[in-house]
C-alpha cells in the first residue's frame, strides 16, 4: 500500500537520491533541506511500505500554488503515482484558498505536460535555454479562479480524479 505524508528531515537523503537519478540538473540535499525551513513549502513524500518512492514540493503563497518539484522514482513510474502527488498538492492548495497555480516544465517532458493539462494547466510562455543544460522551460498556469463557483468546479475535478486514482492505486494520506 502507498502512503503520503509531510516531508521530514529524515526523508532528505532518499529524495536527493531519487532526484539525482531522475533529473539532468538535480536539486541538492541542501536545497531539499531548505524546503523544511520555508514556511511557504508544503512538501509531501510518497512511500511504499517504509520506502520513499516519490515527492512533491508545492509552495502555497499569496493565494497561488507553485509546483516547485515533483518526481517519482524511475522504478515506480507509469502507475499514476505522479498524478497522485500532483492531485494531493493541488487539493491541499485549493483547500487553503489558493485560486491560481504555476509551474515550469521541460519542453521535452511530454508525459508531465500532458498530466498538467489534464488538471487544466495551460502553456502560458517559454523560457529559452532556461535549464543549465540549455533546455527550454514551458511556463504553465492554472486559473485564476475568480468566483466561488469556479473554485468549486475545480475542487470537483480534483475529487473526481482522486476517486479514479483510488480505484487503480491503493493509498492513504497521513
């Protein structure tokens, strides 16, 4: 069974290892450690049994959800676990009153772009040669939701997707 809980200091070595094998320009252990001291950061880890297999680092600031980082270990991909992490981050942010979302994604990361679009993110711009290896970043935005009915509609989408995930993935939240 899968379990999601808040990021803890003892998780930093494991997520740093996952990051190192997953990204061309990985975050450092210090960067992950700094997230624990950032009041805007609401990191979550995904565990299978007691093993950390993924994480999401969302910031909730000024009524916005900013997805800083989201990764699932290579051996656990293509099972809906990245979507689960995204769903939990978005649900938490909307529950805290966030009405817009932002993220950057590598232009070559087609599976991630497709996932974000499933959750109504739209490509809003490009940053040429943004990453240290020269790849372009796509800027993606969600919302803003300007009325209560727009927010409620988005909450329904998140809940519908969560119910679908529960059918295919057995998980629990901490």
